[in-house]
């Protein structure tokens, strides 16, 4: 039951990531995209959405693997996926917003 909340968190991340990927920037605060030009807003949203989707998938997969295998080594996979997702988000933020 304790993994159920983690799975819900992962699903919420995926939903937010998909909405961002589709161009719905209401989840991304205005000050995070104030320097993003109109021409690249779609690319910016897709890259940010991709990073959030990767984080959500990592959370869900980690929870399911923890249910099945009961190993503490699974959290290394979680940290790796979170790091990859955050690096993708930071890449988009620096490339299109010119700052963090």
C-alpha cells in the first residue's frame, strides 16, 4: 500500500509532462519562460514535458520493481532516472530561457 502513493505521484508527473509536451504551458510558471521566444515555445514545452515524463516513468517503474523485488538497489535506478529527467529540463531551461 505504501507504493500506491508513489505510483500516483508518477502518474501525476506523466500527466503533467504530457500536457506540457502538448503545448499547455499553464503548469510552467511565467518566470521560468519569460525569455522564451514565441518561435521556440513549442520546442521548449516538448523538451520540458519529456523530462517530466521520464521522471514520472522512473517513479512508477521503481515502485513496481520495489513491489516485485524488495531490493534497496532499485533506488539507484530511481536516482539515475531523476537525474536524467532533471538534466533534460535544465538543458531546455538554459537553451531556450538563457538562464536557470
